[in-house]
C-alpha cells in the first residue's frame, strides 16, 4: 500500500480518496459552499469529501502564532494533513479571492511538514458574477503556487451563478449541466490525485528548503 499523503490511509488500489473542501464564502446561502455540497453529494464511490468551515479562523497575526496556533488553525492544518487533495471554492470579490480564504491559506502555509499543502494535489472552483470567478482563480492560483500545492489547472470550473440562476435561495446547486461539469471535475481531481501520489522525496526536500529559507 502506498500512502497518497502523510497521515492518510488512502492508497492507489482503491481505498478512499479524502478530499477537503474549503469555501471562501461565509454566507449562509453561499453559492460556493453550495458547489462543495454538490461535489460531496455527487462524488464517486470511494471518494469522501469533507467541508471545513473557516469562519473561526482569526486574522493571521505573527504574535498570535508565536503563542501557539488557535484551535481553528490547528484543526485546519490537521484536516489538510489528513486529506489526499483539497478543493478551494472561491467567490470573486473585486476581481480577487475573498479575504477569509486568502487568510486561511496564509495560516495553512505556515505548516511545512510532510502532509501540508506542499506537494498536495489541489483544485480551484468558483461561482460568481459574469467572469465566473476567473480573476479570483488567477489570484488564488498564484498564492497556492507559493504554498507548493500542485493545482490541477485543467479542466477548470468557473460558474456564472446568476444568469440563468444556477443556485436556489439556500445556495443549493440546481443546474443539471453545471452539476455534470462538477462531477467531471471531481473525477478529474481524483485522477490527478492518484497520478501525483505525492512525490515524497520532492516534498521532503521542498519542506526542508522552504523552512530553511522561511521568514519568521
Ligand atoms: C464585496 C463584493 C465584491 C464583489 N466583486 C465581484 C467581482 O469582482 N466579480 C464577480 O463576478 N462578482 C463579484 N461579487 C459578487 C459575488 O461574486 C457574489 O456575491 C457571489 O454570490 C459571492 O459568492 P457566495 O455566493 O459564495 O457568497 C462581489 C460581491 C461582493 C460582496
């Protein structure tokens, strides 16, 4: 059995793939959280998608970090450690990702141990206005590149949420075509995750180098 990620029991022969879903919107009826719920519902057999709520994560503050990670940050890092892959669902706010999502990634990036974002398969999806969050995607992609996450760029999933309406008043995905695209996207991420299977030699090297060069 080959572990796909440190701390995970998944393997390439068909054991469950664990995907962590993180929504960049805190809104109760968020379309982006709705996308993740739909992804969880349609995930193929053998794929577990868990949604982690980032609302408790405080603003990144080096002084707070120096005193020890807050519980919500410990939980975030631990969820990432136990996941084989991470899906980030980003809204688009003023042509960028949301502050809360960037902040959560900043905290997560401070973990440079082997199960962290370094070398971890990831995907970005999003639902928003006319640009379908394309500009937020670009921004978060740059940020994730710096964390060492291995982002699956194609296929992309950028949902134009409003016209025609893709979500109901509770933020549930109601458009069948988008649901099909989302299902294909999750399947592609599972394939990506199995193919990458975390190159541990690289991850160890990159973690060591990054820690050595890290700003405090
Ligand atoms: C402060 C703010 C800025 C926004 N800027 C953009 C934008 O640049 N592009 C866009 O497509 N939508 C923009 N929107 C609309 C959001 O994409 C839309 O509200 C979306 O539903 C938010 O995601 P959520 O449903 O997951 O909360 C903005 C919304 C807010 C509140």
